[in-house]
């Protein structure tokens, strides 16, 4: 076999190398990661054994003199062209090793790191072979063989660059509609200045569009505080005056909400309860102005043993809930409001929907939390709370989208508690639920686009292209709530994520006619009467049609199309294969 290969014309060898390079580049994109790694490890081992077989194991001792002068073969080839074949064959010999080894190494390593390590391994193997040939007189030991073999390993490893180029090309086609607009870019510039300081944009700004975007992202008070003294305020007096009143209303409402929540929390603790505060009330303390971080609700996480007692205390303090009494024992979360008050409490028995296959696995990270005292509240330790912020954002991204505020929260928390975070463990936790690339993208957005500077140690990848994710975020509003088309697309994305976890095949049919568990929240009668599922399907379709007629930005075809686009986005960020 080896003799046959060595007899090939030079141009055929070059074509063969290019063909192998392209094949491996394509395989690195399309193969399941675990299977791809195993296949490449097996082929790498076979390749290494083949090299040893051809260069040492089948040789007999003879009388050979070493050639230790570098590039001697290159010089001699000027008079003996046949030596070009010898050099090319030495390159080709290690080419498959470079292909297989570089693609077997973990993808979380940077591609240049994998190329460098593969090249070093090729060089070491070649040097070992030449030494063995010299030591045991099994062939002519040449420095030029090491050079050619090392070059072959490097060229093989360059399949990673080809794969990266192919991936980029595909993503440019796939996400042609996912590049940032001028307004979005300006908004990010302003948001960065508002959160982290720095210069505001000097060019002309579409202020109505900026304020609309800021309001959709629940960042209007933060953004307005940064721009209210700009010359533009004098040029757009009416717009800035109206926006100022809107901001005052939002901040006043948030201030009242924070004060009432703190008072309610003290009463819960006085009653002997130990609810854990998550997200808003804790994150808001990290912003330049605490009550400029606007939230719609306040979240409490409590043990199953204390859930009903906490429920009774909330009722005793004037809050009410729409959740039926017979559902309280099994509900993952229950919402409470108070007449004449901005309070909106979500009491969690589980932080993630235990009935949702795409998210239930996330709960196990938070089953044994030892809370710490933080600003008068019981809270998760900093590491666990950062993990929760990431996974909460991840959950909403999978459903219909997230807002820029979530990236602010993640970045500010990572910066404030950087030394208390076990970054290696955090990466392993995120990776175990397919959220590592998404988390890395969140960190990069926080650092590079919002100016929240903090060290991001290995193994986190800071080179991820986040522009498509940013565009999706800015289009969708907080939690993807900008329009019903996006909200209803969650059926498509959740179905696809579930299918990717179970190995099933997702379908449009399942999207239109979801299972009973998915519909139980909207149609509670299904819990006791599951046989009424067809009725719920009809009711859901009728409701869908009425929303479309009312002009609320909704369509079935639009939801399916958007859902498919967002599935591709999830593949890009490692959530799905």
C-alpha cells in the first residue's frame, strides 16, 4: 500500500492531500462531537502505528550515515528533482496524523492551540523516529525528514482553519439578516457609556428609535440618565420631555416596589421563613443607580417544606394569587399581586419548569443551596447565583429570546464577585447542559459591548462571534416579548431542543399540536381531564387566529419561520447539534 502511494505522480499526491483536507474540514462541522472525537482518535492511532510500521518496524539494520545538515535535501533537489518526491512523501506521511489529531482534541480549545499542539506532537514523533533510525541503524536519519514530517502535521492540522472558513461562510449566508443595524450599534454604544462610562456617540442619532429600543430592553432610565444632558436634548425638547416623564414614572414605580419588597421580606423572615432572593433585587445593587434597573417582578426561591407556610404569609400580608388551591402542592412557581401596589412576587418551589423537558435538568444545580446574607436578604452564594443568571437567560433564549439587561446582570455579577467564582467548575456545569458557548457569548457581550471589564480565564472562549445573538436580543425585547410571533415561536424551539436531547425528530406537526404537558399552564382543565387535549388544540388555534385578526403582530407561518431561524442560532451557540 505504502509503495503504491509513493509511486503516485506528484500532482495526484497534492490533489489527494487537498481532498483529505476538505473532507476532514466538512466532517468537523457535521459529525456529532463525541462520535467525531472517537473516530479521529481511532484514526489517529492507526495513522501513528502506520507511520511506525513504515519507518521502523519493517526495517532491517544496515549501514546508514546520518545527514544532520538542515535543508541539505532541499539543496540537493535542485540537481536531483526526484528528491522533491521524497520530500513530498515525507510531508504526506504525517499529513493524516495532523488531520486526525487536531480534530480529536477538545473543541473548547482554540483552533490555533490545537494546531500548535498537533504540530509539536508531529515534530516529536518524527524526531523520535529519526533518532531510532540512527540509534539502531534502521534507516538514514535526516534533519530534513523531521522538517518535512512536521510540515505535514501542520498542514493536516490546518483542516481546522478550513473548517472555520467553511463555518464562517455558511454563517454569513445563514445570518445575512442578523447583522446589527446602525441604530442597534448606536444603542449599544450608548448603553455601554451608561453602564460603564465612556464617550457617547458623536454622529447623528435617531433618538425616537433609541428610546424605543431602550424601553423594549427595560433600560430606558439607565440610557436616559446618560444622555439627558447631551446637546441633543435641546434639539429634541419635546421628545426628551416626554421621555423624562416616562423615566420618572418607571423609576418611582421601581423605588416603591423595592421598598415594599424589602418590608415584605422582613416580615417573612420574622415569621421564621428562609426564602432566597434571586435576580433583580440583588443585581440592581450593582448598577450605577439601583432603582434605574427596572424589573417586572421579584423572585423568591424557597424549599418545598416551607412553600405552603410562605404562601400563607403572603396571603396574610395582603397578596393574592390566581393559582387554584388544589394546584399549590405541585406548582413549580406561584405568582402573587397586591391591590394598589406595584408588588409582583413569584414564589418558586423549583427555579425551572419541572414539566418542561428542555429545562428540567437545570434544577439539579440548585437543590442543595446554603444561602448567604447579602444586603439584608438571603441569597445564593456568588458562584451559584452567577450560574443561575446564566441558565435563566439560557432558558429564555431557548424559548423566545432574552434582553440586553440579562447580559448586564451577568457581566456586573461576574465582575463584582470574580474572585469568588470557580471558573473551571462553572464551565463544566454549563457544558454539561449545552450552555457553555452561550455563557461565553454572554460574557463577551458584557465585556466587549457593554464595557463591563473582568478577567475571563481559561477554558472560556472569548473569540465567539456574538453579533447574531446581539441582533436577536435587540429584535426580541426582554424575554422575546416584542411581538406574539416571537412568543409563539417558542413552541418550535422548545420542540427542537427536546428532540435534540432525546434523539427524536422535531416536526411542524408537533409544533401546531403540542403535548398535554406543554398546554396545561394555559388550559388547566387538562390536568384533570387529559382526554380533552383535542379541545385544547382547537381552542389554541382559535385563540391564535383571533390574535392575528387583532393586529398584534402574529402569524402561524411567521412563528414557524422565526422558530426555524432561531434553531439555527441555537446550533451556532452549541445548544443543539
